[in-house]
């Protein structure tokens, strides 16, 4: 009889621990959702806030909200050229969910869009560098920093 009651106590403790874990997960998800809402408000007031776009993408990715994440990335890409890392992350997310032909087509479209965006940034940067070097408008330091900044890289992480 004692063994039976000890078993019941263990089961009750497990149930309590399971409920606490579920509550903690719900609280974490609520915090992430509140963060996304806050970022939405920031971007509504200032759609050019780079860090808010970046944080919104990260928060939605953590929530696993694919449709909202896709929309956030599209909004981000309309305002800023995405870094190669952001494009690759986007492609990985899309690719992992692409089971049907229609979904695979979205991945191909995203690849094409990302490649075109990177080419446009590269060409624009080369044009600016040529102009600056020929007209002596920019210093050597400005020329060295221009390329990585156009891609959204920090100077320390540029190739």
C-alpha cells in the first residue's frame, strides 16, 4: 500500500512539473508576441528603422510564424538590401517547408529575388566607388567602408 501511494505522489509531482513547464512556455511565447507587437508599432512610426526590422524577423522566426515572417522579410527587403546571411536564412526557412511544387516555386522565386538584390547592391556600390574615386569626393576610408555598409555588414565583419 505504501508503494502505491508513493507512486501516486510521484505522478502528482510529474503533473505539477508538466503544468509549470507548459505555463513557462506560454509565458515565453506571450513575451515574444508582445515584442513583435512592440516592433510593429516602432516600424509603423519609422519604417526605416533597420534594427527594428532585424529584431522583428528574429522574433517571428523564434515564434515559428512563417507567413508573418515571410511578410516581415519582404517589408525589410523593400526598405533595405538584405545581407547575404539574411537571404540564406530566409532560403533555409523556406526550403525546410517546401514539400509541394507550389512551395518549391516560392523557394526558387526567393533565390532569384535574393540574387537580383545582391547584384543590384553590388553594381550600385561599384558605381558609387567609381564616382568617388574619379571625382575625389570620397576619402580612401570612405571607399573601404562603402561596400560593406551597402550590404548591411558592420565594418568589423566585412570580407
